[in-house]
C-alpha cells in the first residue's frame, strides 16, 4: 500500500493529526498524502476508488472536528498545491486550493485590489473556504469568486462559473456534492486604495482580538447564527460560558467558540457541542445548526 501511494505525491505515515487542525485534536493518521499537481491527485482518487479505500480531504483543518479514533483510509491535503498569481489588468487573482485565503487577501492589497479585506483573519485554505463559503462582516468568499475548477464525480476537471455556484450563509453547492474536489479558484476583485484596505484590515483584526479567544485552539464559530439572532447570544443566555467537559470549554470571551484548554479529546469537543446544542434547544426552542464539520466520525 505504501509503495502504491507514494507514486501520487509525498506520503507521511503514522501522522499525529493534532498538527493538522486548529482544535489540535485527533488521533494518528496511518496515511497522509499531499499531491503536488492535479494529475497526481486525479490518479490518487482513481486508485482509492478502485480499491474501495475511503479518504478525507483536509484544508487547514480550521472548521472541522476530527475523531481520535483510527480511520481506515487516507488523509489528503492540498499543502503542495498552493500557488497563486494576480492579474492586475483584469483585477483577478487565481489561487490553487491549498493557498491560504488570508495570504491571497493580504497580497491583493499589494496590487491595490480590494474586496477580500474581510477574509484576512480567516485561517482557512482557498478550498476549505469555498466549500463552506467562509465569510465575515456581511461579506462571503463566493461573492468574489468568478470561477472554480473542480474534479467532479466522473473524475473530469470542470470549471464552474459564478452562476453555477449556488451558495448561502456558510453553505455552498460543494456541501451537497461531497465527491467534488476543489482544485483552484479565480477571484474577481476591484481597484482599491492600499491605505484604505489596510485600515479596514487593522480594524477587523482589532475586533477579532477583542472578541475572540485567539490565544486558545478552536475552530472558530461552532454554530451558524440563526436568522435575526446570534448563536453566541443564545448560548450566553443559557449561562453556558465557561461550561467544561474534559478539556473542552465554552469560551468566556465568545460563547459561540469552544476552546481546547490543553488536553481536550475529540469526544470532549463532540460532547460539549451536543450539550450546548441541546441546552439551547431546551431553554430557548432554537435548534442551532452546526457550522463545523465532523470528519472521520461514523
Ligand atoms: C480563530 C478562527 C477564526 C475563524 N473565523 C472565521 C470567520 O470569520 N468566518 C468563517 O467563515 N470561518 C471562520 N473560521 C473557520 C474556518 O477558518 C473557515 O471555515 C475556513 O474557511 C475553513 O477552511 P479550511 O481550509 O481550514 O477547511 P477545513 O476545516 O480543513 O475543511 C472544511 C471542509 O472543507 C473540505 N475541503 C477542504 N478543502 C477542500 C477542497 N480542496 N476540495 C473539497 N473540499 C475541501 C473539507 O473536507 C471539510 O469538509 C475561523 C476559524 C478559527 C480557528
């Protein structure tokens, strides 16, 4: 198996998954492979499908809850597919799925292009951010994406235009096509002013530092905000700030963040998310929808 997989890209074995997600949880991955180009990636997926081997796609692991239990398959990352380039003439940025969204956002300012300032504090890859339509401050990533290149269910490389991409608040067409792989995206930006963009970024960064527990491992907001309300407000109203299960704790700073206080297990995070959800439902009648994804759970 090892020698088979090695042909598709750099392969690591017995990898501690804690280094691959921002909650710093998860067990040991038997195989973790990071192809360097789309041909190897397609051949890898083809090989895995033919051999009935399950696989899990990891971005930067900043919106997922991994399982500590062993997973009988292969983890795939895009960390070797992270190239990007700007085109000043048509005000676009092209980025491979493994590029960090915040890097594209910051770099666009060097080219005096505006639009992605909101994304500077989002610690995800381009692929993971498009999958979940990451957003902040009333903006979302898919508003700025003109094209996405994917590998579809037939293993064809297909380019989807903006109009093909149905999306909404923290959701996208990719959530209902889990077998599609995002390879790259083109962002459509507009002419901006460097200083003005930097001011916006500074303001957003200050707001994050003031309101989010960035000093602890987490995966950002746990639940989507219900229409016209805030998940954090409801959780706080239920007196859950500071509530702990094992090493997992509802942040005192932001009630919609669950933090790993040092030794949280996957089960601790899972149980605390469930407890918060059920308590809010019982006490307020609001059925909060989870924003984070459970990956590798049966
Ligand atoms: C401190 C902090 C602050 C945050 N703030 C925000 C915020 O303001 N707004 C916001 O929206 N989010 C926020 N997040 C959550 C997270 O950063 C975003 O959702 C991010 O876009 C997830 O990207 P990722 O690369 O980490 O994806 P991952 O968490 O690795 O993966 C998420 C999903 O995408 C899938 N996926 C990843 N790459 C691909 C690909 N190439 N093709 C197909 N599927 C893929 C994975 O399989 C998984 O199902 C925050 C997180 C943290 C820790």
